[in-house]
C-alpha cells in the first residue's frame, strides 16, 4: 500500500485506451461488435502490460467491447487476475457509427448530415459529453473506493478517457478531437489521497500515435 506523507493511502486509477483496431475499411466502428485488435494493437497491449508490470494493480476492468477486453487481457495475465467488465467504460454513442467518416470537415460533402452538427459543444451527433463524464467518473470513484490504497486499470476508449481527464482537471468538456492527448494503448493515471484527486499523469508506452490509423474516434 502506498501512502502520502501522512496516513492517507494513495489510490491510482489507470485509464488505458485500447490498442489499434483492425479496420481496413476505415469506418467509424463505435459500439459495433466484431472490431478486434490488429497485430500492431496486440503488440501495443503487451507493451502497455509491461509498462504496468511493476505497479500494485489489484484489478483490471474493461469496456464490454472486444478491443478493450483484448487490451486488458495481457495486463490482467501479468498480475494474475481475471479481466472484469464494467459497461460504464463503453465507447460513446455516435450517429455516424458504421460510416466512413465522423463529425468534422468531411461532412461538408454530405448536406443531409449538416443538421447533426447543430451543437458541437454538446455534441448534437452523439452521447453528450456530460453523460460520458458522469458514467466514467462514477466508475472511477467506485473502483477507487473498492481498492483503496491500491491501483486499478480501467480499459476504455479515446473519447471516454479524454472526457474523463478533462472533467478531472476542471476543463470544459467540449474540445477539438484532433487535439486529444490519448494515444493508442496510452495510460492516463488519476492519483488520489482518499477521495481527493492529487494529480493526473499521462504516459505513452507505445509512443505518440495521434496521426496513425485508428487513433481518432476510437
């Protein structure tokens, strides 16, 4: 158990984004089933597991989607635990799911879709940022309290992880998707003393992947 300078134990929640997905048609897969890690994604998951190998991890929890559970598996194996599933960690809802584009400049070519861009601050095309933050923060708090003084890995998706970080740091939830600091198989760590947030750390065990296929909207 890690402690601060006093007697309050430190608890760390690691928010891990899943690895690269096999998606040759480059569609926005969202919550669709059947999208699994590519060979590169599987390697990324192993690298992240190695990065976390020396941490005092008590539980490994994943979104219900295949790519998240696959990313969680080598982390869990290295700690001798079973992957648990928490539906609150799932990818956000998005009306562009299954299409070869997401909200952005490409939609200029699709006038029928313009009505979905009425309010980018909510956003109007998908699950509201406030709802994403609400369910993710509830999961963080529950797992933090369950394993007080230990570390827990929660494997989720880019938008939920980034929205959670912005909420934790007190930033507005609206943002530009191309400026998310949430690389494939990255680790965003919230460190608590009791229920008081001390800091948020960020690491990219596989290096920056913001411009690589499968990095945005996944």
